[in-house]
């Protein structure tokens, strides 16, 4: 009966797939028919074709864009995935201009974007794993730290890192998380809460003059792991100076050195790095650790700003550990989204 009703709806002009396909073919046929015999389709849209090639070159050679003026290279790399939005815009303009040259040229940036970011569009999440971790920049001006703490704990994470902790709010977070996480340590403005014993806690000097990074050994049932929590300095976009990130870059280098000197083979980095995995300024860290989102996530996992996430600057990275799945958590009272990941500690090595 349902099949008969569906067939009747389609035969009567309803939204059946066959009718929609026929409508698209008719529209496409009209468009192509309007171009037949037009000798200018290859001469029009040269500027659009040039823009398409430039767009492809920016995405392909972003590492060559210099940082000398306003850190333009890092700014481009921070929002690199969004350059793909220019492809449909140029496509529409090419159709309006009736330019075959521009349409063919658009294949170049489309292919480049898919080559660079296509892997993030597939779901790489898996099952199993030994440990769930989460990190959250809670925002120093968070109006409801208790609710934020409960929201992050609800993720089921075994280990939680919090950044941008205001000293007056630390007791609130500690109280809200105490029943779930019996072990915790706060160093400066970053803190670590764990279901498993913590030892070897120490601040990590990232060249700021105050503590915004820490290191601890977490003893899991599968053995000890080194956990780093970091909040790198913010970057700013200023009219007179461009994308200012010198202090962030200096801190990233110092953090990378600390991680490289770590004696334990299994390491996890949790924190707000104020930069994406494409940002060359984080190379000291990204060159030696894997992003859980890139290895085992689904989609881009943008985490900032919470109202309309445009970049993943909150990271969970691992070394000597296998990512299983990665995801963003629901919005809290912070301006960042929390991010979480599940990892496998026994990698068989």
C-alpha cells in the first residue's frame, strides 16, 4: 500500500527521485543549449579562471606564504578549510558569465581542497579504547563554573584538563569534580583532574613569566602516561600589526621542547593551543604528536568560538598512543567547546 501511494504521488507530479532527476536534466539541458554556438564561452571569465588558480595555489602552497608582514601565513592557515567556500561562489559566477574556461579552472581548487581536507569528511571513529580524555578552556569570566564542570564530567572522561582557570573559581571546579575525580592538581591557570593517581606534577615553562602549562604522570591500569596541559597565548588581529602571534609562537617552541625531553614513551597533550594543526607556528608540537581529531574524528571538530565554531584551536594530541575516536562536547558557559577523545594505550609495540 505504501509503495502504491509513493508511485501515485510520483506519477501525479510529487517529489519522487525520478521526477527530480528529470527536472535537473531539463535545467542542465537548457543551460548547455544556451551555450551552444556561443564562440565567447572560452574567452569570457578569464579573471574568474585566474582567481580559481590563485585560490588553488593559496591552499596548496600555504606554507610558503610569509609571516613577515602581520603573520599572514599563520592567519591563512588558521582558517584554511574555509577557503573552500570560494569554490561554489566562483562556480555561480562562472555560470552567470557563461564561461567554460572558468568552469574548467574551478576543477583545480576543488581537487586541491579535497586532497587537503577530504580525509576529514570521512568518519574515522572506532570502538574500544582504554582511556577517555577531555579538555576545555572554561573562560576566566565563566558565569557558571559549577555547571561547566558537571557538563565536562558528564562526558565520562577519565582524565580532564581545564584551562584559563581564575584563582577564585578553582575551589568551585574542585568541589564540582571531586566526586568523580579523586585526584587533581592545579598549576597557575591550568588544571588536571583524574580518576587515576597523579604523580610527578610540575609546571612547564613556556616563556610567559607565569604558569600556563603543566606536566603530570597519570598511572592508568595500562601503565603510566605523561599528560601535558597547556594554554598557549592568544593571538590577535590588529589593523596596524596584522595577526600578532609572536608570544604564542615562542611558547609553542618551548612546549615542543618540553615534550621532546619527556622520558615516558606515551604522551598526551591537552589544551588550548590557540592555533590549528595547519598553523606552521605549532610545528614544534605537531611534528612529534598526532591530532586525535585528524586520526580518529569525524569532520573538522571546530571548537572556537562556541557560538559559531570556525577553527579547532583546542587540541588533544598523542604520541605512542593510538587514537580511537574524537568529538566535541555540547556547549557550556564558556566561549570554547570542550573536546574529548578515546584512545588505546596498548598499541602492541
